[in-house]
């Protein structure tokens, strides 16, 4: 029987049997095949295959899949012996574009990788272009890029087969390297940052890769010999080497007409790493950001082990649609630990819109490294909470003292309290006795005192400065200025505070209320501690709630007449005082003092502390006599109880001195300031902040009493200590520089003053950025000194900047804003911009009257300015009451007060203009005497005044 | 060049697309020589696409012959916006082309087996490089041999296999192309498949 016969019979039998149950098939086969085992075996095999439903042909994908798998091998399968002057050793790989061989070069003797492209070049023009591009590629010289030594063509029939000779790299592909070494995310990120560096180098030479993917990057274990120690280090991350840089372009874009097959193959093979714009197929719009996209996908793949889009098995058009339209799963949802920064970085690199990606591979690597260094990454629009979090992570040491102190505080207090409470509850028979409560309270006291002590080291200002600095430090040199400009609008102190407010305090308040609803005393204690902390940081609005809640909670549990209520009222009073609510503050302090007196007797330390608060509220309301009486009483009590060198006694001495100065009892004020300063130097030393503080108060006093030489000496001494102790750019140092400048401008040393004002301003801008309110005030100061020197146009520029800024930062009614408005008003008057000047004068005057009251020195200044403005614009009758009031008010501050001098002169001019020359001469003469006394005869102001007096006298005579 | 060329993957090809479109329409009208002239073009496209699929393909995902043929069709006429006409005639040409590709490829491999040095490969291009496994691992030479024998023994069965296996045509459409009854195609198809599978299973017995 021929095979054809067997075949025909087998088919017949198969037809008969294929729908018969197997059990019955045997009988038929027995009967029909007889003694032909070949036929029987054939039919049985067919039946078996048929029943299985599978078989070689039953696989998914059918013939297409079979072809696909086999065609991958269908490239030139013979290994050439020689290509150009290179001897081929072995094939090391093959891909869509060509075959790679290991080869040897004779001279220089080295091992090279030889990539022979599949597609020939058929025209002269294309050949020239290839040679040109190859030359450009040869220029790439970076440790992260496989060096291309040579590019040439090998004749093959009537075409020329292009080949590249490259650095031979012993290494494994990126993904294999990462996987097999079990790289952590951090190691993977560092490795990818190195890839980015190399890509950036090529981009700067104008070369795009366009086919970046893990298999195009080999990682080489790097052995580094350090020059200093001569030791050999193995870099555990490895040095990536990017292959085929620019080859996609050389062989694809410019030669696409001849490379259809390569092209198509390439598209499908690397589609996952291709950017949407690349997939859109318009090579004209492609730029380096398509490589950034590929880097993003590589990051995604290396970190998560999968690709952002599942494109497997999809036709090219569908794959392109997916890449262009579908949002990939965020990497954080695939690998939860990558939520946050890494997710943001990867997401930004893979943005579908090129202009929303990183502009360069360098920016991507910068951000990766920022993340690795725990600095803020730029991919974010930086939210406050984010900046704080990054800042906290990076400055772990500082954090203990700063941000985390709040967490520690809250957790610590709460934790300890919970412990206490459960201890109390365990001992249930005693739990509600007074003794137990007292014990609990004592323990809580010590806990929260400790926490409060920690808090005193927290400085939101410092925190803000560090936040800003860390951002700038992290920026690449080239972009630092730009970043700095953008950060100008941010007040970092506020940022720090707000972040704390939202992240820590609000949550802490909630936690306290919920956790301790059943333990009212614990809750009260915690509320009070929180309120105090908030106040220390200047978050006054938020502090008010817990502060008053604490009073209520204590009163309910312990009755109004308890030290706890008194303490809580005192804290609340302090809060009201710093919130400028002086009357309410006075009431709280008084109530606290009454309770302490009732419980502990007259002049107990508790009562004295509370009375100090009452006195302060008097002083702030301008009730100087009452303030002095009370401060005197507190000081006496403290001297008696605590001794003259106690910190509180010294503080009281200073407080009394300030009150006396307010009430123009300058002599006693002076001696008390000196006493306080001397004792502070002895008690705390020269280089202590408390000494600096009292020194500053004494210096202000010396300015008031026109003791400029002594003021100068004092401030210079303080400044020297501060420069040494704190450095030139410390906020306190800058504050002293500012004071010194103020003394110098007062005594007419304008140029020195200007230099110091500028130093101060520059230092503060460095610390806080230009938008900060302190900086704006210093900007105003610089305007002031420029104006004094007659540079009024330059002055106007600074004044306006200050005023506009302060309005925005502090609001229109803030005293600093009003000062700035007043200064600008005076300058505009000088510049004869009368309408605006008048408006601002009125604004400053009314604002100060409302906020500070009629007797405040700043209000007097506004009164004087109003008078001056009205006089200057010829409204003599309207000016009169203002100038008279100013003179009266300033006279109360001392015979030689600078305000009095100005008021005397100005009122003198008014009298002169009114034709009342005798009065005019008398007023100006008084001013001249005072100025000669305080400023000396050579001071420009003194000279001017003398000249004016002469003119009036002349008028009198003539 | 005519038509828009900004569609995904639609790069200019060596094949003049105008000709391809023309050939296709002639094919639709049943002009015999159109199929013959179209074959090399389809061959080129399919070979490129199929080869490329391999690199993006994972063994656990499906590559459908229809998708491959569809893509080749689109590339040939360079009009992704045009409705896929689902032409049986085109599928038939495509199936022939694929059969031809398989045969050429098998020839190359036979030559290699006869004496070419077996290249030792390093995993330079490992990305996605997964060897198709399990039931799909058909030896191309064996398959080509088996198909060759089948077409000698029963050309119609062989053609049915081509249309189904490579062209992705269902029974009814194969019947249409071959102008025989569905019943006949179904019977031959089942027979041929069982026979080929039995042939290819070979030594597994």
C-alpha cells in the first residue's frame, strides 16, 4: 500500500470514527484495519489528536504566532569572519535592527562590539548622511555611554551594509542587573539617575537616543581607584552604559524609505517605551523629551517590575491608542511604598504632553537625587505640608528640636497622661480621692513643664529660614536665581507655622478633645500646654480656643478658686496681650492675681506674676501711671522674695524702666535700664540673649534721651558679641546692625548708616526672601536713609516697594504698614505729589489713632506729619492744632526728644508763615538749643536750624 | 506620495501603496493575476510584522492571525481610517504569503542544520525575549515538511489548513474562497488538523 493509499484509508476511517465514543472505536478498528498496523496507528494518532482538541496547530495565535516566533531568528545566520578591519569572534546578540558581534581590533589591540545593521544603504546621499551622523556620534564621550569608535559600511552585493564599532562592555542589561542583585528602590533610583546623566550629556551634544529601553543599557561593575588612599573600591550600584545612542536616528529617521521592515519591527518591539508623540509618527515634533519619557517608563518598569501599559498582543494602532490616551496605573498603586515623591517624579517624566514633562534628563536626575537626599523635589507644586515633611525628613537632628518636638510633645504628653490615667483607674479605690488627683496633677505638671521647656527652643523663624535655604541649596547652580525669584513671594516663617498649624496642632486639639473627654483635668492641662505652645509660635488665633477651654475645664472640676484656674487665666491673659486685646488681657490677669492672693496671700510669686501682666496691659493702653505703680510693686516684691539678681527681678527692673520711659520719667528710667543691663551682664554674661535684649532696650532709651555716643558704644559692643556668637547673618545680628544704622543716621553719619542698612537688608533677603515683612521694613529703612541724603527718587522706589509689600503681608491697618504709609506720605509731599500724599497722611493718622491710641509716640509722629502736610500745602489754620498737639505730646517724652525738636521747628515755620515772627524765633531757637545739645553744632540738622533761625531773625529785623 | 502619512506606524514603505490598493480592488473583482501580483507585497508586510511581534510578545498572550493580517492590510493600503473590508480574498492571499514565508524560513533553517555554525547567543536583547513555549513550540521545518506532504497527498486539505491556520478564516469563509460547501470544508479541516497534529506530535508517542 502506498502512502497515498494509507492516507486515503486513514481519512476514511477517521471520518467514520471521530464522532464515535472511544470505547466503541476499538471494535471498528479491529474489524477494518485487519493486519495493517501502520494504518491503525495512523488513525489512532489522528483520533487522539482530534479528541484532545489541542495539538501543535491548536495553539493560540495559530500560524501567525508560529511565524512570529520563528522569524525572530530569521536574520542573517552566518557569522562573517571579518567586517572591515575587525575580526569577528562570536555573535553576542541580535535585534530588530541588526546583529551584534564581539570582534577584535588589531591596532589598537582591543575587544570591540560590532553592530552590523540589517538594512543596506543604497544611495550615495544616504551614505554621506550616515557618515556625518556617525561622526557626530563619535563625539559622545561620557562614562555612561558606550563609546562609538567608528562607523563604516561593508559592501554586500549592490548595497553597503552599515556597521558601528563600539566599546565592548562586559555587563548585564539594566533590568537583569536590578533584578538579580535584588536592588532596593533607592539603589535602582541611583542607577537610573546615572542613566539620566548620560542621556543628558548626549542631549547637550544634540543627539537623541529615541530607542531607550532597559535592554539598551548595560550595567558594568565599576572599580574605582581613589587617588588619596590608593584603595580599590567597587561601586555597588554599577555604571550604566547606554548602547546604540543615536543609531535609531542614523538608521531610521533619515533612511526610513529603505528601512520599512526594521522600522515596523522596531515600533512594535519598543512601543512601550515610546512617547505618545513618537507614536503619532511625526518625527518633526520629536525632541529630547521623548527620551525623558522613555526614562520615565524605564523607572516605572525597574521599580515596579511591570510596564505602565499592557500592550502585549495588541496591534500597533491599538497600542498607540493606549499609550496616547489611557492613563497608566500610578506606580504608587502598584507598589505602595513608592507613593509620594517617586510616584510624582515618575509621573512627571511620563506625562503625555511633552511640555509637562521634565524639560531635560538632568532635571529628572536632579529630582531623583533630591529625593534620595530627602530634599524637596521640584516635580511638585510644593504644598506647604510637603515642604515641611521633606524638611523634617532631611534635618532629622534638627527635627528633634523643631518640627517633631510638636509631635513628641503631643504624643509624649498624651502618652504619659494615658499611662497616668490608667494607673489611677487601676487603683480604683483611690482614683477619685484628692490625694490621687493631686499626685496626678503633679506628675502632669512635670511632664508638661518638660515639654514646654523643649518648646522654648522651637523657632518658627529659624525653621522658615532653613526651609528656604534647603530649597535653594538643592537647586542646580544655574537655576538657583530663578528659584530664588519664585520663592520671593513665599513667607517661609508663615509656611512653617501654617504647616505646623494644620498638620500638628489642629490634629492635636482634636486628639486631646476626643481622647480625654472622660478625664477633664488631663484634658485641661493639655489644652493649656497647647495654647502656650501656639502662642510661643505666634499662632495666636488658634491658641485662643484651647486657652479659654482650659479655664472652663479647670473651673468645672476644681472650682473657680484654684491655682489651676488662675494659671490658665494668666496664660489666657498673656495670649490676649500679644493679640493686642489689652483690656481683656488686664481682666484675666487681675482675676488670676485675685485668686493667687486669696489662696497664697499678698505678694506671693503667683500674684506678682499676674500683676506684672496687669501692669503690662495698663502700659499698652497708655495708662502709664497705673502701669508704673504696679510694676514698682512687682519689682519690690521680687527683689524681696527672689533677690535682685534673679532673672524675674531683672526682667521686672527692665519692665518698670520701660514704663517710666513711656511716662517720660527719663532719669529714673535711665538708671533702672542701666541697673538691669549691669545685672544681666553679671547674671547671664555678655553673650546671652537676655543681655542682648536688655542692651537693646537700654540702647533705645539712650537714643530717646539723645545719648548717642553711649548708645553707639552699647550697640557696637552688642553687635561685636553677636557677630562672634551668632555669625554675621543671624537674625539677631542683623537686628543690631539695623539699630546701629539707626543711631548713625540720627547723628548724621549717613553714609555709614546707608552701608549698614544695605548690609542688613541683603542679609535679611538672603534669610527670608524679598517678600518677608521684616525685609520690607528694612527696605523702607533704606529708603529713609536715601531720602535723608536727598536721593528722593531712589528713596521713593524703596518706600513704595515696602508699602505695597507690607499691605499685602500684614494688612493695611498693621502698625508697620502705617509707619510705611506715613513715610511714603512725607516723601510724596517733598516730591509734590500732593493728592496721594494727603491720602496717605490721613490713612496713617487715622490708623494709628484707632490702633495705638492718641498718646502713642507713633501716633504723635502721624499727628506731626499731618500738621506738616497741611502747613506745606498752605492750609495753615488746619495745620495749627496738629502741630500744637504734636509739640505737646513730644514734650512729654523729654526736652530733647527728637520729635519735640522737629515739632518745634515745624510749628516755628507755621508761626513764621502766619507772620507771628517772635513766636517763630522763640520756637526755632529752642529747637536749635536742643539740637546743639544732642547732635552737636556740626550736625547738618543743627546747621540748618541755625540758618533758619538767622532768616527769621532777619525778617524780624527787616 | 498620496494620502496622509501621520498615522501611527504608517511610514512610507517600499511598496507603492497606490498599486496595492489597485491590486486589492482587482482582487475583489476576482481577477486571478491580482492575487499573484499582490503576494510579494503582502509577503513583505507580513514578514516584517510577524517578526516584530515576536519581540513584543509574551508567551502567555495571544497573537491572533486575523490581527496580523488586518495590520498587513492596513499597511498595504496605508489607510488606517478606512474600514477593514474583511476581505476573504485578501485573507487568502495573506495566507498564501504566510505559508510561503514559513517555507522560506524553514529552508534557511534546513541550510543551517546542514552545517552552519550554531551561534551561541548572549542575552543582549533580553527585553521581552521569551521563547514561545508549550503547545505553540512547533518546529518550523517539521511544520513545513508536514504541510508540504499534506499538499501532495491532498491539496484541498492543505489549502484549507493554510486559510484557517495562517489566514484566520472561519469555515464558512474558507468555503466561500474555495467555492465548496461548508460541510466539505468542515470535514476536510477536521481531518487535516488531526493528521497534521499527529504528524507533528511525532516522537511524543
